[in-house]
C-alpha cells in the first residue's frame, strides 16, 4: 500500500515540480522581463529549489565519453558485455589510436557496484580515474521494478552466482574491485571458485568499505539491522511494485525507502546543503550550485531491490554474521557450498577503509584478512584512508590523489608474472 501512496504523491508533485521549473526560468532568463524585477533572483532560486525537491530523479548517465592517455584524449564508448535479467556487465571500450595500440593489454578490472539503492553511476569517479590505466568493466544493476516477474526471484546466492559468471566471462587475468555492499558476495564468489579450483580465479581482489564483519566498529546502519527482529523488515519495508511498471507485483525493497533512510541519518546536513544551494543561486555562485545539482542528481536517483536478496542480506550479513563465523552455505551448480575464504591461495588481497566511514566502520572490511588464512603474508595489504568518509574512498579528491594511486600500484604488482601456490 505504501508504494501506491508514493505513486499518488509522485503524480501530484510532478506537475508542481514542472510548474516550479518553468517559473524559475521565467524569473532567471535574460529574455524574460520578469528577470529584471526586484527580488527576481530570489524568486528564481526559490522556484528551482522547489522544483528539485519535488522532481523525480531518473537513472543518470555515466557521461564518460573520453579519457586522457599519454597526452591525448581517447574516445570511450559503453558496451553491454553480458546481459542477465537483474544485471548488465558494462565495458568502457577505449578507442585507442595506433600509437597506443599496445595499451590494449592494460590490466582488466571488474568493478562490482553496490546493489543497495543507488545506480552504478555512483561510481563514475571510480571508473573515470581507472580508465587511463586499465580496461574497465562494471556491474550495472537493473532496477527491480523494471524486471518482469517471469524472470523469477533474485536471492543473495544468485548475486554470488552472477559474480562468478562475470569473473569466468572475463577470464583469469581480471582484477576485482568491490565497493561497499558487494564486498561480501564478491569474497564469497572468490572463495567458492577457490574451493572448486576454478581455473578462472581472479588475479587480485580489492575490497572497499564493506561489511565483511559488521560486528567490528558497528555503525547506525548495523545497529538498525540488529535492533529489529528479522520479521520486522519483511512486514515493514517490503512492498509490491505497482501496475505501471514492467515488474508489477514483484516484491521489492523500494528505493525511496532506502533513500529516506540515508537522509534521516544526516537530516541537518542535507537541509543545510539545500539552503546553501539557494544562497549560491541568489549570489550567482554558479560553480557551487552546479556541484550541488550534480551530487543530488546522483544521490536522489534510487532503484528498488529484490525483496529476497535484501532480506537474505539482512539475515546472513548483518544479523547472523555467517561469513565471519564460517557458517554461510549457499546453493551453487546443483550442490551446497560452504563459503571458505581460507581456500583462497593465489589472489592478493587489498582492503580499503575510510577513517570516518559512518556506514562500514573501520575494521569491518579488514576482517577479510583474518578469514583469508590461506594467503601468504606478502599477499595481504590494508589501507585506511585518513579523513575519508564512506563516499570518499571511491569518489572525490582523496580517492583520486591518495587511494587510487595505491590501487593502481597494487594492481600493477599483482599483474606481474609470479609462481602460483598450489590450490
């Protein structure tokens, strides 16, 4: 019922938002006489703020049309490498000129974007930084409300299976980077492949800001998951997709609820940000205003999550801690597999955490090192980014200037030929 109420609210706000946008232009366009009236700038700013608060935010584009390599701009095009019902594997194809053709052999990197409410474009800055030095692929998860029920349900173990299918598709030279939520299923995928002695095991594994062991430095996100009984989540946050979408009738955790949860974690910060945006428009500070638009175009664009996947993540990861306890069993290729990170032998591991991360506290990701006991000490590396919050470990200045150079060096070292330890 809540989803239907949300859709009714959207139906009301959409024309109001459109009207506010038109009024903002009326008071700001140099071709409009209203823009020369007293207080026109304040009126335009107020209407634009109303427009942005009431508008519906669609999935943004990556907008990565080129990258800079060896002093030249190299065109980049997006290709769907592999399409599954709930996820597309995207490739950012660099159209290399003849003098750079040898760079086709740059390390192959697969970035696992979170399936946690926001689109993969949240990692735009991650991809942008990596493109000059790597062949980059990313998981582009599909909004669950857009997946017809005929595609079936999607569980946490299906996520692990998707990871393995993508890794196998790209081959044994691929380097894996998982950001936030996918650290758990990606580590599980690497573990299952190691247990099976799969010849397509990855070349290296980088886990960034994820809940490998949420018992370490618990945050407000972890507290919510443990303070409520499991059936509370099923009763309270799971709803069915309304009839106007392809996935009508599918049980989902709606993106608007996820978004509301994130906003309520820091309501004062978001209110201040919107007020500052209004003042920037009044003052004519267009650069800061555009920065605000860019951030909230991404932050406010949300997607629905499959209900089974969401609920199993709550139980398996945040309530029963099955991965760090060694009790996580999942179905794979007709058998039940125990997730055994200790079976990983030849995949160098790097964990990255933000000192100020309020979503995955310091120590939660690094817990992977204690689980991967089959790795030699030389294959373990840990980085804690000073002054970085959750988003700062994969986006922004600290990512570009501190974290990415470390990641680039780690991948370069892992890509060098080495004698592999017997599995």
